[in-house]
């Protein structure tokens, strides 16, 4: 490096670090303090995971066979053979706002989601201003962004449901309850749809005069009745729990990650402290050179 340069050579930089090690240490301590407070004072967050397998929705292929055999005739009668993708529907329902709001409402989670603002003795929200009380919109946003996560493996079809919460028992309960509620919701949807379809098919059957069309509608009614019976009798209607959510041990929290926070605070402190030391050292060196020039 040129002797006229305002920059510091590697040797000069090391000398600056040695002279100003106390300053650098102070910056490191300053940066690590909030990281340490967060690492050791933040209430732990636990994760419960349930793995779900979507259940086949076509009764072993009978509905698909009917679609190929009677699809054209049934469409003439205004009957839809639908069916759809139950796996995609299950994931969509699990992620939906309607399902999330109903889950929060059914299980009374508002006081748990906003525990600091709930007065357990009076069973009411703290404060007289109702406009400042937590709302279902806030509860849903908190639940969707910070607590519940749904992922789908398109190769295996498995659905992973994760719940992160401060209480490990509640995290496991909520994950398992959501799987149960999903089955209940999908089961009721299937029953309601079958009842609507049967009502429509009866009307079409009474009005149909074509023999093949009457046969198609009759077969479809049989399938719909089987679907309704299956929905009423099968507990795990939409998804089957391959792995139920388990309660994590006290030391098995996912946040805070103490080692990561402390390492980050140390790295940031060294970076900021070293940079500040180099800047002040460079300025001091430039000032000394300027004094030397003026003296000459």
C-alpha cells in the first residue's frame, strides 16, 4: 500500500485492533446483551406436528366407472357426477379462513391467543374501550401467520400440520383437534352434497322417460346413498392420522434458538466493533499526516 494512502495496511489494522481491543469488546458486549436477553428471557415456543394421509374419495373407483359409463346420459338430465379432488379440497379447507375462524370459535381460543388482555376472574377483556378488544380478524391473522402451518407433499400425498405455541400440551391438542374438525367438516360437506344430489336425482328420475337414462340416474342415486352412508359411518372421513401430534418435552422448544442468537450477537459485535475501530484508526492516521504536512 502506498505511504500516501489514507487506508490502513493489514499490519496497521492488526495494530489498531490490539490497541482498541477494549473498545471492540465493549461493542461486542453491547450487541450480545439484547441477544442474550432474548435467548434466555423469551418464553419458549414449542411445535407439535401431525402427519395426515388423505382418504380416497371415490369408493374404490365406482364413481369414476360410472362417470365413464353414464356420464353422457347423466349430463343430459342435468346431473353432475363431480367428485373432485378430495386431497386438494382437504388442504384448501384446512388453510381456509372460514375453517380457522370456526376452529378458534368452537374451542374458545381467543382468551389463549390474547392471554395478557384477558381477565380470567371476570371472564372478560380488560379495559372499558371495546374498540381496543381483540377481534376475530386479529385472532385469525395471528393464528394463520404465527401458529398454524400446513404443507403438502405432492409426491406422497401426505399433509403435514404444524402448530407452534407456548404451551406444548395445547400445541399438540390443537393440531389433533384440527385434524378431527377437518374430518367432521368434510364429512358434513359430503353428507349435505349427497342429500342435495339425491333430491335432484329423484326429481330427474321422475321426469325421465329414456330407459338408459333412468338406469344411469338410479345407479348414481345408489352411489350417492353409499357415499352418504360412508360419510356418516367413517370417523376419519377425509384424512387419516399417520402420526398424531405428540406433546414436546420441556426442553424441546423450537424458539428461542439460544446458540444462534448468541452467535449472531457475537458476530455482529465483532463486525461493528472492528469496523468502528478501523474507521477511527484511519481518521487518526489521516489527522497525523495532515499535521506533519502543515509542520513541514
